[in-house]
C-alpha cells in the first residue's frame, strides 16, 4: 500500500514522547487531525502503536479505541460526582461545628497534624490537668510502690513535649507527695517507679516542683535503706511551714519524732494529721497538738508511752477526730483524754477491737466518759465487736450525745469481710442546718 506523505516533521517530532497531532471531533462529526497543536493530547503515536502517519484507517481505529474507554470514563465520572457530594456534606458539617474564623484559617497557620487542644494556652491546659486528676488514690494505693511514672501526673508528661513542659511547670500537680514502699520481700520496685529505689531523691524532686504551695505528704515504707529514713525526716522538716496534710504510717518513726518535736509556730498550715502504728513518748510530743490550724486528727493504733505525750492545751480548733483503738487498757483511757480536750469537736469516729472492749479496758475510761460533753458534735460513729454494748460508760455517753443532737441512738448490723460488726450511730444535723 502506498504510504501517504504528510508534512515533514520538525526537529524533535521523531521522539516517541513528542506530539504529532491532536485528534478532535469536527463540527460535522468527522474525525480530523490537527497537526499544528503543540499541546495535543492524547499522543497519536501512542494510540496508533506505531510511527506511521495517519491514513484512511485511522478514524475507524480511533473510534474503536474510544468506544472501549467510554464505560470506564463514565464510571470515573460517577465516582467523582459521588465524592464531590461527600466533600460538600463534610464541609457543611464542619462549618456548623467550628467557628468560621478557625475553619477558614490559612493552612500555614496550623499544620495538618496539629490538634485544636494544642492551640490552648499552657495555663488553660494546666487547669484542665488539675481538674481531671483523681482526688483520691486508687484502691491499691497502699499496696504498691509510689510514685509511678505510669500514673498521673507523670503519665501526662509522656504524651508529647508540650504536655511534658506544662506538667513539670505546673506546681499544683506536684503538691501531693506520696512515698510508698511496701514490704515486698526479695523484690525491687517494678519498672516505671519514679526514681526507682531512691525515695529521698523522689521526695526532694517533687517538693521542688511544687514551688511554694502547701504540701500534702503521705509517707509509708518498710524498706528503708540505711540513712534513708533520717534523710526523709530532715527533708520533711525543712518544709514544715508548707505542710498542710501529713499522713505517716508504719516505718516512719524517725519522721514522727522529728515532726512532733517541732514548735507549733513551725507548723502554721498543718490542718490534718494522721499517725498509724506508732508509740508516742516524750514531752516534746505535746507540741504538735498546739498547731494553730489543726482541725482533723486521726490516730490509728497509736500508743502513748507517757502521760506527757497527751495534749497539754485544749484543742480548740479540732473539729474531726478518728480514734482506732487496738491497744492495752491504758491506751483506751489516754485516747479518751483527747476527747475531753476538744470542745469544738463536730465529727467523732471510734473503732474498738475486742481487747479494747474488755471489762478491764472500759473501766479505765469510765471516769473520763462520765464528764465528757461535746456541745458542737454533729455526728458520732462507734464501731466495734459489739458496738459498745458491753461498755456502760460508752453506752451512756452515746445516749447523752444523742439527746444533745436531738436524734435517737440507732444500731445497725453491717456485714463485713470475715466479720460482722455492730455500728452505733447518733447522727443528726445541727438545728441551724435543718433546712
């Protein structure tokens, strides 16, 4: 077949990637070739599959190829239309949820991975952290090592560099200090424990991060290394003017002795004091009772080795008292002396074990109970092996307090784990709060 000769191609047109002509549909429905367009698309050589110039068979070839592509193009067009509808719907929802100024902001102002919470001022984020943290420790707080990096507030510092900076520079997040080392024989603190095996360093670091805020300190340890207990005692006493809540458990005898020996003016902010499983002795112990702001006192299995350890002055500000008596008879009488020293007491909780309810025990405290009056009392709870039924002096005291409150004495049997106890209540609201 004789080859048709067309115009001589210019320089560069022999390149397979160059464009020879643009195929388009004329106004009369005929397929024509445009050799003058330098931006022709699609490439004729790619359609024909060779380097031959167009001939009489070219229109039919183009028609066949185009007919094969029409279904695919129609599906693509349908998909594009559906996606455009989805984008329009999302845009409408976004405009209704976000302020127009934020949604229409230029993209260079906020990167694609930047969240809206990151735009909040650090002070606002710190306030959010403070309100979201749990106010009380978990149920297993006293059974595991503390502090832990896997728990708040230290866990927040592991999210990103911004949160870490905010956590470490917000003093309120570090004003509650808890150093707990349970008696786990033969085991070291688990991975993730803050300053693993260094309670003194942990205590000093958290005190520094708390700034000048009042401190709530919980200390419990049965695994002191040589010198650690005394070092912790010195550290706590060095910040005694900032102590607001002090909770000292077993294993903290050195801390108890140091704190109880402090003059009252060095504990100006102390509001709550809890002592567990200690023996108090010596005249210096009488000083802590005179702390000017002490309003809550809890003594759990505390023994007074000498009468001079009892309060020397009336506890005029004390409004809440919790006594857990697990001691010989002499301790029962001594703890009741504390009641007589608190004329402003509003809440009283007494827990007695079997030994405390023995005959020789309550006889030692009857003299104190006979003269005991609590004019400001609002609630009384006595819990023991029999709720005080076998203690005449306590029974009479509860009846008398119930008359003061204007509420009858109520007894309830409450099932407990491994035991059943009787609770004796004399609870009422003062007359000025009845409404």
